């Protein structure tokens, strides 16, 4: 085929490819395949022609757009976790402080009520659970509740349960925050009663070394889930300069992102409880002591606390001080605003 005939037959198609964007990925793939075929033909019969260079440029531009979009996709995910989520949480630091203080007060109420009325513990934790725990303590196996299940089964069950509790706490924001506070209240009271039960039996320090290995992240995540619920409620209650519907949509979007950020933390907590706490409870039952040096337990506990504080408190403040701000499409630096 002569070059003029080859160009006349395909030029309209090539112009369309150059000036009109593909409607979907399948069309992009089809265009790329077609261009590669045409380019191969042109290189074979017209290697020095300008049309060959043109086709090569068109094929290269499609390839680069696909590759660039793929790279931006993964970069977007990375930026979402590194910048967008913690920076978003900076907006709600006061609400997080309120949730933390409220939960701490609920825990304290649980402790004080247990001290004044020992039967209060059974009314909260359940008679069967308290009796079982007291029997385990008497047998020298105070953490026996953690060792009866296989680690993997325990991991799956705890992961789903923690995520379920977080979702319920979040979705309770639709009740204007009342159910969110009620769930924080019930969990705080239970935690206070649970912890006092071990302190009252002289096992408070040991319970911290064993239970709080996973409890640090687990309890912190429940508090943050409560913050997500209150973010949702505040969008309904305090629209500010927005319409109530627009404020609700914004609050819903922000609260959902906060909830998503908790999933890996709940998985980490479930892993620690299913494998580390599980192993320590088994060793305690055999040897009368936790199967891990005190320094190792404290290292895990403090590392877990540091992770929560750094990601949700310190890192957002650092981003703010560095001049980052949130645009609709993500986080950019003020210094690079013209390039954002």
C-alpha cells in the first residue's frame, strides 16, 4: 500500500485518538493496540516518514497516560494514609479530646462504683464471667479466658468484633450522638469494672503487662470510633455557614474516613491479643508468670500508645505547622500551591 493511501485510510482515526479522550479503559486499550499495529506497518514500509514519528508519539502518549494514572493511583493511596487522614483528624482534635475525657470519666465511674459496691461488677460484666475469672485467679490462671481458643480463630473473631463495635459507635452518630455516648459509657464502665477486678485481687500490675499489650490500641481505637460518631452528629447539629444537608454530607464523609483509618489498628490489636496475649496467658497458667520479660511487655505497650498518639495527634500538628492544607483532591503544601 502506498504511503498516501495508508495515511488517507487512517488519518481521521489518528486525529480522533489525538484530540478526543477515550471514554473508558477498554477503548484506551483498543486504541493502543490499533496504534501499535499501524506503527509496526509504518516502521516496516515507511521507516523515515513523518507519519511514522507521529504514530510513535501517539502510541507513547497513550502508554504514558496509562502508566502515569497507575502511578498516581498508588501514590494517591499512599498520600491518603500519610497525609490526608491524619491532617483531616487535625480538624477534630477538640472533639477527640472531648471523647477521650468523656470515656476516661466513664472508666473512672466504673472503678469507683466497683470499689463502693463490689456486686456492681457482676451486674456489669455478668455473673458467669466474674465467677469464671475469680475461679481462674484461685487456680493461678487469671488470664485463662485468653488461652482456650486457637490463635487464628481468635484473631478472625476479634477483628470482626472490634470492627463491628467501631461501626456501631460510628453509625450511632445518626442519633445526634446520644447512642455514641451510650456505647462509650457502656464500654468505659465495663473497662473500669474489669480493671478493678484484677486490682482488687492483687493482679493489677500483671493485668496491665498482659491485657494492655492489645488493649492499648483496641481501647484507643474505640475512643476514636466514638469521635467519628460525634463528627457525624456535629454535622447534623452544627451546620455553621453550610446548609444542614451540606454540613451532614461533609461530616459523613470525614467520619467515614476516620472510621476507615481504624481498620488496620483493629487488626493489629486483634493480632496482639490472639497471639501475644494468648501466648502469655498460656505461659502464665504453666509457670505462674507471663511468658515475656517485663521490658518486652512495656515496649509493646508503649510502642502501641506512641503509634496512636503520633498518628492521630502529633503528626497532624506537624503537618499543620509545615504549611500543609487540605484541598478537595488531597493534601498539598502551601509552598507548592502553584504546582498543586
